[in-house]
C-alpha cells in the first residue's frame, strides 16, 4: 500500500490488463475468434504525473483508457476484461475498479474524467456551455444551489481561458480549440484526480495544439491532478509527459522517463516510431532512419511469441517462442525485448 504523503505516490496501477472483444460469425453467430485489443498491459500513474501512451492506430490505447474508467461492458457487451485497475485513495485505501458494479463505480466517475479527441462531436450540441459544464457537477454534487453551480461554471470558464459570457452560447458557435477548452472545463468540474486525455489535440490545427497543451500543463500544475495522455505523435507526448509508455499490438513494449524514451529509445519498435518523426532533434541519439517492413498483424491474428517479430529488423527464430517480458534495463526503464540494450545500436 502506498504512502500518500510523498510526491511519488501511486494514484493508479494497471496490472496485467487484458481486453478481448469476441468476434462472431455464421448463422448461429458463434464466437470464432477474439480481438486481443489489450493483451497483458501493466503500468502505474503517480499523483500529479502525466503518463504518455503512444502507438500506432489500433494498438489498444483507447481501449486501455476505457478500461480505466470501467465503461467497456457498456461499450461492448460480451467483452472479456481481466486484470486489475487499482485506484489508490489518499488515505491508502486501494480499490480495483474492474471489480465494481456500475452503481459502486459512480463515486469514481467524479475522480476520473475524460477528454475526447473530437471536440466537434463530444459536446452535446443541444446544450449550452453552462449546461455542458454543469452536468457533472449536478450529478456528483446534487446539493449545490443554482447560484453555486453558476459561480463554478464562471470560475471554470476563466480557468480554461474563456469569457464568462460564453456560458449562454452553444457548441456550434466555437472553434475547435475553444470547444476543447469547454471539454477541459467540463472534465475539471468535479476536481478529478486523473483525466484520461484521448488524443485531445489531434483534431486541432497545429497552431492551436500548443495552446491547448500549454493550458493542460498549467492546469495540471495548479490542480495537482494526473493525466493519462494518449496520442499517436511522440513529439506531442514528449512535451507534456513525465513518463512515456509505448504500445504495440495490445502490449506495452517500452516504458521509461520521457527523456529516456524520446532521446534514447531502445525497443526496436520505439526506435522505428521515433525515426519517423519528421524533424530530427539534434540531441536524439538514434539518427538512422528505420523503415519497417513485413506484415502488419491484427490483434485478431497475433503472431506467436513477440508481437513485433513480423516487422522487427533484428528478429530471431527464438522470438517466435514466447512473448518477451518487460525487462528492467541498465537505466531503470522497462523494455520488452531481451536483444537490445540502452545506448547500443540494434543487432550487436
Ligand atoms: N467495441 C469493439 N469491438 C470490437 N473490436 C474493438 C472494439 N473497440 C476496439 N476494437 C478493436 O481493438 C483494437 C484496439 O482499438 P483501440 O481503439 O483501442 O486502438 P487505438 O490505439 O485507440 O487506435 P486509434 O489510434 O486509431 O484511436 C482494434 O483492433 C479495434 O478494432
Ligand atoms: S523480441 Fe525479437 S522480434 Fe521482438 S523486438 Fe526483440 S528482437 Fe524484435
Ligand atoms: Mg484511439
């Protein structure tokens, strides 16, 4: 159990999380396969920390976020979820959210909020900005008076850099960046400990992305909450995260501090992902450009052993035997490949 008084406190611990979506076919709609969207993922998020989660489309990032807020059973009835999502209270009490009923999960909905990718479809177009921001407050703090709710909405609008007069307007009157600020105000309304940010800036113009990221960073510092920040773009994740986890085909393949992962990536997949970042950073040690070849498997038909072996430039016959475990490397980061070492070129 954690000591809640240090800054290294664990807030959330995801342990061997597996999420399999059944695939049905034929006249009797029998189950013929599983989409192994998340296949044994473990990580922790500390209080006040941003953990970046990156990887290609379909690797399971959104599914991890949905598992954390325990909504998968509503999104996809029949889904098989196993493992643990342990939530640590400040007093040290630990609760596995995955074991909670919908009713008992309600108390945690205010502690863990979500910001979505598409600010154009994630806000209810028929509600005013005030109603959008006030909704979580009214659910979780039903005793607040109308005046108190109003004060909170005005305060939240100011916190995200919007004028209080905007409260009476509707989402269609705003730009993408402003809508995302409204989404952030809504998420903040219950003063959560953790916000899951699922590609919060991917749909925004590049010029607006930095403003929203800076705002999110400022709010995290002010409120001391944590973020699970999901994105494709490693350079975006690098700027906002203290640590980064890299996912490939339902598994975490590398997890370390942002500097470790970004400047000195070690897993063959992370190296390839980073070599695709268009503007090479002079400080980055991996100068060679790695073009991945080979079949891109699907989570319905994962290769045996290491999931990356069909594309890995240094794969060996033994890589087909068993999935590699996350191994602690010389600088403390975890890498799911026994054939690479920190700071060494691949394949030596
Ligand atoms: N409700 C569902 N039913 C069946 N399969 C699903 C469901 N949700 C996700 N999947 C599958 O699980 C895998 C992981 O999907 P997920 O959306 O988590 O990936 P992602 O990393 O968020 O991708 P993207 O970057 O495109 O958002 C994909 O193969 C996807 O098709
Ligand atoms: S275990 Fe084998 S296939 Fe997987 S990343 Fe390492 S070398 Fe490549
Ligand atoms: Mg996604």
